[in-house]
C-alpha cells in the first residue's frame, strides 16, 4: 500500500522508473530495423517500401546519389536526434538527483 490508488501509484512510481528502460529498448529495436534491407526484400518482395531498402536501391540500383544522400541524412537525423535528447534528459535527471 503506497497510500494512493493503484493506478495513481503506477503513474507516479512505476512508470517514471521504467521509462528509461523502455526508451533504451525502443532504441535497441529501432536502430537495427532501419538498416535492414535484405529481410524485407525476402519477406515482402519488391512492393514493400522500407527506408533501408529505399536507401539501398537508390545507391546501387538507380545510381541516384542525391536522393540516396538525402535519405541517408534523414535516416541519420531520425536516429541521432532522439538519442541526443534522451542523453540530455538523463544527464539533467542525474544532476537533479545528485
């Protein structure tokens, strides 16, 4: 008994404590998925549009370097920006607790 209803205890205690692990798990799943181009090609054929497969086809099949470079930069931003934001939030949280 934490002196509050179970749903309130979940949102005030359990959720904040588990949030860093959930975010780290999302990163560990999302980063490898963006680089996959072989598995979606084998499973979905050429009709599926995934960012890793798009990057591969623009570089090697279409030889369209400007589009491929733009897709690579967008992919880099999609991967790096959330990680930097998460690290900054964790640093601030650690400084507040210290």
